[in-house]
C-alpha cells in the first residue's frame, strides 16, 4: 500500500484509509475520500502540486501533502 501522493496521473486506485483525527484528515473524509471509494488521478499542476482527482462523479483538487494522508491500494 502507498499514499495517494505517490500515484501517477492516469491511474485509478481504491482508498484504504485516511488515518488520524486532525482537521485535514476529517475534511478529506467529508469530501468523499472514504475507504472503498475509487479515485482516479486526472492531472497534476506543472510543478506537481496540486493534484486533480476524480471520485464519486466529481473532480477535486488537493495538495500533495494532503494526498499523503490517504492510504490507497491498486
């Protein structure tokens, strides 16, 4: 398993966990990054940050440091 921050553009993964009870982790869960959901990495900004994700029928942009909190599996 690895973090969402290390997934390449064009790859779809499944969320395993968003550990922690800090405000950022809770906000990621509220935005739909819950265990079991499939997430596609659609694009990355020219310097690599932020990432554009597609999940649950919508697109979401998050920073790599936030994506590093999300554990995923292929």
